[in-house]
């Protein structure tokens, strides 16, 4: 691709100067945050204490705890987390999710716990070390497990969606609004056998929130269409029945960059990670596309552009079964139509019982890191992205600053005579050689630091 920038200077931009995307494998280094998190089962990442740094909440299945890890270090110092126990009263804690329930601008925490049939809300009281007090949402959800949230009824507050493995119900709890909201229980279905996971999204792109679900005991992956009413009803639309055995997780994202919401699922007994391509119709249909059958007992799913090439990659935690190790891995999206995925294993030892995986910028650099929870290792860890700076960075003269002088280095490398550098480097024709000219060059390359 050629661009005439000014006068007769024609610049051929080749892959040599393609900035931003990471073209090499990403090495990760584990940093355990807590190796005594008894049955670490779920994690959620957000800024809990309002200091702009990422914090982590975790739910422990065997410890019955809700834990908070607040990042206390200042970048670029080594990352340090301070841990606190928010609750030791969640019997068989399964899921935790940080979300602002009462519109205070502070993330609260909601949880499910299977052994006490409970959905609970922990409002954030604010401040640099916020207090949290448990408020039960419901105590009658048998084996409460799957969890997500969203404004399901369009009234500008966050509702809660939960599954009950014990009686195959999927239920939403209508937030009645206010600082200390009450909740109205509304059953969506009673026939999702072993309902274990839900994920809220506008799947049919009609402006209201639907959700995808996985039910473990009937090997079913479905989506539920919201009719958009003030008091909405949800219609079940099966996507896959009896093909992918014992699905444990669903996740939604636009995987193929076509502006509609696709669905990703993990099938525990089939050792399969699969995505379902949304055709974008008003009543969408879905085409299954297997990503991998290699991980043993895949569980948690998330998406993130981990290599920063403009395409969403898929992260997956695999529990491990029948003597096989657990595993954490990411699947690199090649950006094709439809995309294919290359498996990149982060670790397959020391992660037995891997249950959840998410990506976030933990240490303040420009490379996304990974956070995991492993049930059988009793461990919450963050995995530092150790990628070295890409040699195509815009700091072309290696003075640790990106300035207009880097333009001279670039043009010189293309054979522009020294006598013409000043004229040629004024790319935007302003009469000055400045950072705006560098920005013009970088716009031709794509995203750069």
C-alpha cells in the first residue's frame, strides 16, 4: 500500500513497519497472589477502591469465602496485592462478579454459593479500604451456581441472573431500584437440566439484553430471547443439544468482527471448546465451529485481544480430568472470515483444577496480563506478560521518547537526503516539524505506542 505524503515522496509501507500487533509467541511468568485460597473457583477484576488500579475479588469453593485482593503498589514498581476476607459465610461459593448494583459509581460484588442455595449482594461502602456487608438476594436457589448481570428490563438499573443446578431453574432477580434495592424473583425456565452458566448480551441486536446458557445434565447450549417488554419474557432457542457433552461455561463476544454477537462454550466431558457463529439475522441461527479438542475438561472462558492485533482472542481454563493435568491457554484469532485459532498454552502444570481465566493490564505496562483461579491448587495467580518491546516501536532513535526527531530517522532510512529532511518531514504542511507529523506517519502503520 503506497501513500503520497508530500511533494514527490512516495512511501511504501510494508510489514517491516507494521506497528502495534505482537507477532511472536507471548511468554508469561506466574506470580501467585494467594496460594491458600481454599478451592479458588471464581474471580472478577475491576477497580474496587477507586484508585484506578485493577483489584481482584475471588470466591473459594471449599473455604466458603469471598476474598478481595487490592493492588497497593504503584507502577512501575513490582506488583503487590493486599488481601482481605469479605465473607466466610458462602457455603460452597461458586461465582463472584463485581458490578455496580445500586448506581453509586462503586463496584459492588454479587455471588452464588451452592451449598447454602444463596445469591448474595455485597454493597461497596466506598473509600480507600471499602467495607462490604452481605445482603442476601435469595436463599432458595438450589445449588446456586451460574451468575451474570445486566439491565434486563430496560429500567436503568442492574438486574441479576442466576442458575440453579439443583432444580434446573434459571432465574432473574429484578432490581427494584434505589440505594438499597429490593429484589423481585422471576423464574425464566424450570427445564434447563443442571443449569450451570449464563452470559448476558444483546444476541439478536434488537436493543434489549438476551442471554446464553449452558446446562450440564442435558448437554444443551441455548440462548433466551428477550421480548423487550417492560416486564420481559424470555423465549428459549436451543443452539446445540446432545453434541457437546456437559457444557460448563458460555461466553459472548463478536469473534469474527462482523458486528453481531457470537457464543463460545466449553464442553467438559467432550474436552471441546467451540464457538457458534451468529449469522446476523433478526432471528439469528448459529453455525458451530470447533476451536479445539485438546484441553482436558475445559471450563472458564473469556475474550481479550491478547496480542493486540485488533482481533479478539479466546482464553480458556481447563480443569483436568482422568489423570490429565489442568491447563490455561489462549487461542490466537487469525482475523480471517471465519477465523481459525492457534492454541497457545500458558501453563499445564501447577494449574490443576483451573476454573477461571481473565486478561487485564495488571502491572501498568502496555501488554495485557492474565489472572487465573485454580480449585485444586487453592491458588489465585496473575501471569505477567513478559513480551519484550516490539522493535517496530515508534521510538526509532532509541532515546526513550517518541518525538518528531524519530521522523528524521525514518526518512533517513528511506534514503531522503539530509538537505531535504526538514521539508519532507513536514508531512502535514504546517510549516513545522512536530509530533503531528509523526502521528500522520503512525496513522499509516496502524496502532502504535
